[in-house]
C-alpha cells in the first residue's frame, strides 16, 4: 500500500516491494538484493520459512546484514495447521541467524526497529519472530515509533559499510566460492567473533531505545520479587500471560517469577543465569514446539546447559542447582491461560515435578499432561470483556475491528481485539474477543469469562 502511494522513506525514496512466486524465490531475491548493497527484508512463516533455509545459510555465512520477520506458525506434521507455535523458527537454529523474539504488538514494532539496527551494526542477519495470529493478528493500542527516532538511532556508517561490501565490478572481490576440505573448516570458524558482539549491540540498543521512549527491554528479562523460589522461563506471547499471573500470585504471597527470553540466538549462558535470583529452587522451562525423540525441547536444553556449564567452571555462580523441568504448551495456538500457569507453579512445589509435561490438553495416551483448574480466572473487574458471535462474511468481525479501533483511538482506554475463525471462512462461525479498560492488557488468551456477550444473528 505504501509503495503504491509512493510513500517516501527516511532517504526520500520509495522502497521496492516485490511479490515472488514462492518463499524460496523471495529468499533468493533477498540474497541477491543484499549482494548488490541494498538493505533488504522479507516476511514469512511456517512452511515458507523452510523454503528459505538454503539461502539463510548463505546470508549468515557471508555475514550479510538482513532481517526476516516471521509470524511463527506450526509446520505440517501429522496434519496441516495455519496456527501459531515455534516449530518453524526452531527449525532454523543452525543457520547462523540471530533469533529475536517479541511477545506483544508493542514489542513487535519496537523489535522490528532494533533488529534492523542490530543487523546492520553486527553483520549478523536477524530473524525477528512473534507468535502467529496471537500477536500478528491482534489489534492493540501501541505507541508508534516516529521517523525522527529511527533517524536518531540509525548509525548511517553501518549502512554505508553494508553498501561498500556489495559486489561491484569497480572493486571486485572473491565471494561464494566452492571450498574443499583444506580450508572449509577454518573459514567456517571465522564468524565466531561476531556473535558475542551481536548480543552486546542488542543490549546497547535496548538501553538507547529506553532513553528515547521509556520502554525497557532486556535480553533475558526477569519479573517478580527478588526472592522468588519458583520461576517459569519462556518466550513469545505466552510470557505476557505468565507475567499477568505472576502479578496476581505475588499479591497472594506466592514466591513466583518469570524470565522472558528476548534474544534466543546467540544464547548467552552468563546473562540468563545473572537474571535468575539465587533464591530459586525450581524452574519450569516452557517450549512452544515439539522435537520428537529429543532429550528435551530446545529452550529447555539451552537452560540446562547454562547451569551445567556454570557448574563446570572455576568461577561457578550457583552453589546448589535448582530443579529444572521442561514442558510444552500452546502448539498450533492451543490456549495458554493463567489457570495453566498456576498449575505449572503448583507442580513446581512438588518434590519431583513432572518433566516433559504438556499443559492445555488431555494426554490419555502417554500421560504427559498436568491438570489445571478450568474455572480459575484473574480477569480484572475494571476491564470490559466482550464476545461477539457471527457467521463468516456477515460483517461481525469487520464491525468489531472498527469498534475496537474507535475505542482505542478516541478514548484513554487500553484495547485488545482478537478474532477466531477457521479456514472455511464464509459461512462458518466467527468469534470476536474484545477487551478494553483503564489497565494495561497482557491477557494473551481468549475471553473465557465475558461480562458482555452478543450475537450478530441467531446461530442455531
């Protein structure tokens, strides 16, 4: 839309937006554009990201600044699903891209800027991801980043350095060769020094961004009191539901907390351990993906390795290791609610909490699931929670999108709109979940205790 309107960017030019035949073609075009010195980006999800993997290895191996934005979604396994989890982004961990996770509509906008700036300065390409549908399709009230701030934070020398590395017949270089066993291993290791610097660059950009906007982010962000004994570690939109539940449980005297993982690759053992209070006795690491046959899901294994490496070091920071268990949640946009979060914290009280558990489903085949109280709710009384039922193409979803935008743009209320419909679209049932009120909204789950319900027309 912006291109068709001839909308100018910071340099008073109109960027080219090109639609390719497939994501494989998009990744190839991205790689080619980068080699000419253009600063380019692309967007994808799910099976589309899988088609980009060959080019991602090239882009990262050549230390080429780029950003891929991903609305993280399920991969087709026993069946196809268009909904959200982290199975697609977890399949590209080895490519060399930095993996950068936002957990809300606001942070998705903020991290889009930071990922581009960090990619330019570090030369590490970034994959910025957020939960498909739960974040990508949520309507929320946010503070926009003005163009003046983008100009202020952009180091143009990094951009010019990227352009100077372009393939140019006036200054020829050798790139993209075929290599034999005599040199490939050595050349592959030459990227090592860039990854620790990448994390430091993101951290500095977070600090600079906070000075300009007041919005604070950390690589591994801890929320709770300093004496928590049970914590959950996770990333993505589920972290907002955990944050909200921790606030509630702290008021009840519970010693619980949450670590939100922002930068997943490169993964920094020292940083995540420094974020965890020494009072912690048990930890649950939650992954929004399944890796069949593995000893544990990816984030869980990284956290366990961080503690193990600390124990092997001479300057170990932990005298007694906390108990660490892993669990899976939210696959294919399965609901993840405060009731489930509370059940996980209750599980961490046990002497032998279940490892490799699932939450949100009933697994009566291999008994991985843990029970939770479906009636437990922490919805705020001052928040209006509305559910509207309709039929696909009857205008209910469009009307509710307009309503929540009108409330958000013309009142001081915080707002949230999320819309549920399946791939049949026209003729099937649609459900609009709206929240608005004076308090910030972290409820990244459906309205299950509405105080207003309406139907556009009779459904049955």
